[in-house]
């Protein structure tokens, strides 16, 4: 079996750019909001999968997070 080195694993698991300077300043806030959204959705889906949240409650929470993300996009400078 072929061995993977740690650099390959890290680039696969964290494929987003770590250098925030490459992200345009007007997009930086939205990019951070998008990452937070995805992490929170992942957490909610894990809770639902393991029976800690009902599917309806998970849906409500994700829908609220989506609205927050949409609002953050609207308030960015064009």
C-alpha cells in the first residue's frame, strides 16, 4: 500500500488557502463567514445524525444560518 506523507494529508483536509493576503479585502469577511457557516452546518448535521437534534430542528437552524450568510453577503461593499 502506498504511503501518504503529512503534507499531502494536510493539503487534502485543509484545501483552502491559508494566506489571507491573497483574498481580496472585500471578500475576506464573506470568506470567513462562509467557513463559519460550513463548520456550523457540519456540527448541526452531526448532532442530527446522532439523534441529538430532530431533523426539523436541524433544518430550522441551518435555514437561519443560511439567512445570516445571505445577509452578510448583501452588506458587503460592491
